[in-house]
């Protein structure tokens, strides 16, 4: 990997990666709709609207591998999700294919499988059960990645990210926390591991209370360093201040499941 593109450079994860990936690859091009406020003079940046194919083709030109973080990162109205996360995602994969990019690492989400109950451990081969329009868009991105891998030979890794942060912030995030440095590990596996064709990994650290079987990532060399249990006391103290969520507390997707939920009201 010589030339890497990272979309979503101005977001929280993108901002963290601009620090953590510095010097890892000879050239990293960063892209977003807006210029990051803390962009350094030695960072290559190209602004792009992912809904505009011409702009996407410009940012992927001369690139070997892509880390696709760009898009709308929370639930939103359908037009927003459609444009940012579905049309934008298609444009990214199609432009990568046209430009003969070798690999794409797609930042998918736990919300693609958020309606699995918390008492069930799931692996990467389960049927998707999205908890939101946002989750639907991530399931779409996974399917699109599989299509470009199987049809066109693009090497694709999908990382179902839990919650990236310095520490887990509540009870749910004790199960899904992802230390930023562990995310870098997963990204590097996707960009560098010779056996990658199409894979799904869970973006989670070494979480004792985890709901996900991440053996597929471990088979590819993933050795998470973060331990959510080290932060249990503070996470549970924060949880005690939150109001109960009868629906969200049942499912892995949490409040994404309870938002707009009315299934129990139907006959």
C-alpha cells in the first residue's frame, strides 16, 4: 500500500485516524465535504461531495487502497441517508473499480445488525437486522462491497464498528467499545493482509461483555489491546444517570432500536 485515500476526514473517527495513521503509508490523501479545522500543512486534502461521481473519481485517482468513512454517521431522514450513504457509497465503489483501486475498507456499523437481542452472541454470517435507516444503508454498503469483490475482484473488508472512543461511556458500550488503536489494526489488516478477498469483521476491542464472535478478525491476525472491563466502574456510574429504555435495553442497537419503534402496538 503506497497511496491511500481516507474519506470522512473531518469526522470524529477521521480526525483520530489522521493522527494514528500518520507515517504508516507513504502517501495518505484525506477527503471530506469540508476542510478539517485542524488540517496540518503536510496533509494532502481534497474536498469532495460523494454524491457527485466526477468529484469522487477525482479523489480516487492514483489511489491503491481506500478507507471509506464518509457519509452521514447517525440516523437521519431518508433523503439524507439515500444521498450520503447509498448514492455516495455506490459512487465510491464504482469509482474505485474504474480506477483499478486494489482494496476498500468500508466502515459499516453494528447498526446493520442492531435488532439482535443482547442475550444472543452473533458472528459475521448472520442475516442483517438493521435498526434504522442508517443501519439499512450500512447493510447496503456491505452487500455492495460483496458485489464488487465477487463480480470485479476488488478486495473488500467491512468493519462493523461498535463505538470508537477513549473509553466505553455506558453499559451498552462496555459490549461494543473499540479503542482507536484497535481500529487502526483492523484497517491495516484490510489494506495489507494478503488473503483478503471479502471479509466482515466486528469493530470491537477485547470486551468481556461483548455480543459478537470476532474470530474472523482474529484469524486474520487481529489482537485487540483495549479492555472495556478496565472502565466498568465509570461506565456503570454513567449508566445509572440514564433513563430506562424498555425497547433499546433489549437490543444490541440500543436507542437506534427504540427511536420510532411501534412494533409492540400492532395486533
